[in-house]
C-alpha cells in the first residue's frame, strides 16, 4: 500500500479506514455476486480484474469457458455504513482476452446510454423501490400489529420500524444520494424510500446497492427484507416505479419539458412515450422478469381495495391506474416494473424503447383518464399486458426493437436462462394442483 498513488483505492482505504472492498456485479437474474478483496491487494485487482468462473453465476456460460474478469468502477465507491471497514464497488465484466462480456447487464445499460449520447441525449431516472420487512423465515410480515386494511402511510407502523428505516436513510444521506422521504406503503409490512434522480447509470448503481443495503440492515435487526413482486396473494405487491426524462448532452436542459405542450410535455417526450408503449409487451420480459411478477400486474383486488399495478398498455395524467403516469411537467412515471427487475436491464430496455420512439416519431395515441380498476376501457381499446412470463418472453423475442438494441449476445443468453426458469416452474407440482386435481 505504501507505493500507491494519492488517488488509488488503497489510498482511499487508508483515508477512510477501509479494510476490504467488495468487487460486485449483477447477473442476468439480478443476483449480486462479489469477491471480498483486502485493501492491501485492491490496486492490483482494480488494474487486472477480479477473476470469476462465469458458469457459477447466471451469465449463460459453461464450465469450459475461460474465467471472466470484473473491473471495478472506482468512481462508484459506496462505503457500508453498517460495516464501515468495507466498501462496495460495482464492476464491469470482461473476458480474459479483454473483450467485454456482451450479456453483462451493466455493460448492456452502458451501450444503450451510448446510443442515446450519439443522438445528443442524456437520460435521467429515479426509482421507487418497494420492499417488505418480514420475519426471519420470510413466511409472514415482521410486525404483528400492522393489520390495517388500508395501511399506507400508517404512522404507528412506520415508527415501529423506525430503527431500520432511520439506519437505511442515514446511510443514503452519508452517501450523498439526497433521500427526501420514507413511508409505509399500501401493504402491511411494506415500505418505500425515495432519493433524488440522476443519470441512468448512477441511479442503477445506487439501486443495486440499495437492495443489498436494505437486506443487510434488515438482517442486522433480525428481520428479512424482500423485493419479491408478490409475496402475499392478498396484499399489494412490490413495485419499482421508474421516473424518467431526457436531457441535452450537458444534462442542463430537460428536453421533455415544454410549458406549451399537453400536460407540460414536449413532442420529443411523447415520441419517447410512444416508443415505450409500442414495446410495452416485450418490455415486460425485463420489467417483470419472474413467474411471480405476473401475480402482481394481473392481480385481483387486494385488502386495501386496489393493486396499484397496471394491466393495460395505456397512459394517463396524474392517475395511478395506468401503466404510465404523468405526475407533473417534464417527466413520466413507468408503473409497470416490479421489485425483481434488474437495476441495469430495466433502464436499458426502457431507454432502448424510448429511443426507438424518437427515431420513428411514434405516436403514443390518446391519453386515458378513466379509473382502470373500476371503469376499465372497452375490450380491444388498448393492448393487455402479458398474463404470464412465457408470453412476455415470446413478445420480447419477436420484438423488432429490444433484441437489436440490447444486443444479440444478451438476447440469446437472457431468453435461454429465462426459458430454463419457466421450464423448471412448469415441472413443479404445487400444493394447489394436488388439492384440486388429486381426486379428478
């Protein structure tokens, strides 16, 4: 460590009393993988990459493939507040021959961001990550007193989990994320924490770390946190709402904002929205990536009276019953995605769809302001969202937009692994099946 430069990771380690670095990447199923590197070795690892066997993660590699190397992004260091002698670094994956691993989610996002940059555009995003705090077994919510039929914003239930919420929020404050509110959400045991929007890659790295942080701090308090889309049939599921806007290349001017436009949005904004709606059914394969996801977006009414999830490809003003909401001038909110969505693949697919809309000047069609839960649009007015994962995968494969934008290596690997997951699910014999068909 004594021969390190003043700006090296080892120098940062000395200044911040960091003993270990987690070199982390997110695989195609959203699972975070890492190696723990002592500070004494971090400069060499940062320069040469941390080696991983790709087959051991969900990256569609075989045991015969050479190792992959994870190169940490030294500008995105997050020091763990609950374990300050450890720092977390997101990494990009490369093959040992130096070529990028094309299906790696963070690199997929970076490629799409570059596509936007070549059009003179810069995409900014913000996310609302909902999660449940459960018992250690994960079988029930952690707070037996959280029983209201409409528990959203419940002050008492929120403050009974003050120690957990405060520690997570304090961590975001220390990291400079600009967190600005925390609340109890619509399901019993469910919470949401909001921080300031930023460039798409910045937000994606923060979302990946946020999920790790929430789970870790929950474990510290003898609880279990989950971002599972629909852990309980009678309760609202975990959404991951994405707020997005497009700016000029300098990031100074919001190109979605237009005081003369409908609801304060520019023609460019509506073209981007047209692209998202055009690819919405294919987008579900990324935004709703698990079998369980389709029990959230196509759910019956919950105990609170609403699912807060869309089921049609439609947009509205400040109306939370549609897939896209326009909460105020200059931005959209995509309400489609759930807590299982990959922090890197979700914005990548969203940006790709929007850029296609701009390139082809796609018309999003009319805005609908009906209550989709109580006054649904007549059948055939707008497309319905896929009913299950396999349907979404088929829509993605047939899409003329997303596979090309996200890359053939990613598309092939993602579809292969997701179909394997679907086949495993289909081969599973559930308790419901036995109870309803054993005597047929």
